């Protein structure tokens, strides 16, 4: 089941939208330069994505591990967005900070589906 927000990560968590930042997307006073993500943030995202293996969880323990990793990834996503850093920038194929498999997993989990 996909929630109204369309994020697959939110579907994993069963929440309405776990990626909502609570910030307005209104005027930001002109273009802003992208702020780089700290290396430790990239490492933490990498670790959480590694926990969210491809395929469905096989048992209750694995399901709980997935839920914890998904919840932590959503928290990182919100924190970085509030600081003006977009976590989805790591999913950019030209970025190079994440391995291609993890980039694809991040995009698949955090981009809205129509």
C-alpha cells in the first residue's frame, strides 16, 4: 500500500509521510547554492540503505530491522532538508558519493511515485 504522499519509504513505515519537513516551499529569496552533505551523513545514509536490502523482509526480526533503518533514514532526510541540504542529491548519477546500487535504492525509496 502506497500512502498519499507517494514515497515508498513511507509505505515501509506505514506512516502518512515520514519525509515531510514541515517547511514551506515558498520564496527562499532567490537561488541558493546547494550545501554539501557532511561525510559522516553520507556514511550514515550508506549504512541505513545497506540495512534496507532488496527483497521483502523474511521474518519479524528482519522486518523490525528494516523499520528501524527506514525510520532513521527518514529522520536524516528531514534533518538535512531543514538545514537546506537535499538528501536526494546523493541519488544523482553524477554525484559519485554513493555506490550506484545504493543511489538507485535511495531514489527508489525517497522519490514520489505517481
